[in-house]
């Protein structure tokens, strides 16, 4: 079940999400939208994006490893696509082939390469035009 994030999920996410600083979720940011995917009240997915007027920046999408390839990421992406925006952008590690395939499946294209974006690794800037 996909639901809005609230602070009661924070400790659970802090324990299981290793590649994202979940302290980011504590920000008082009016543009930030966070949702979690639950299975029996256990957090198994997270999507975080910034809705900035007429565009979205996908900040983070994560699914617990044993639930990957079960359509959860797709459901979270579909939720984001319901926003009325001109485009969606994101950065993804060049080595994250699984995520790149997911994004391409949803019409994102590689717009540029960001050298050393993650400090030790390059990232692709990807974009999907919505209008």
C-alpha cells in the first residue's frame, strides 16, 4: 500500500536504507513530497521528489531488495506521474543499470553526464518531458 510519509516511519527507514541519508526526510521543505510503500505495516519502499512549480526533481526511489521487480517502483513512479508538471529530472549513478532501465522504461532519456557527481562516480542526468 502506498501512503504519505510521516515521521513514524523514520526509524524504520533509518535502519534499512543504507544508500540514502534519510535525515533528508526531516527537512521542513514545502516542495518535498515523500511516500512510503507498506506491506503489513512494514516499510518496503520510498519515493521522495521535489515538486517545484511546474517541474519535479526525483530525489530518491528505493525498494527493499527482496521486493524488487514486483512492480512497487512502478507504482511509486505512477503516483509521481499524476502531478501536473512539464518535466521530471533525476540523477542516477552511471553504474546503476537496474535504475537506468526502469527510468528508460518510463520514457526518461539521458540528457548529460555529470562528472564525479557522487564524488567517486559519474551520474547521468535524465529527463522526461510530460507536456
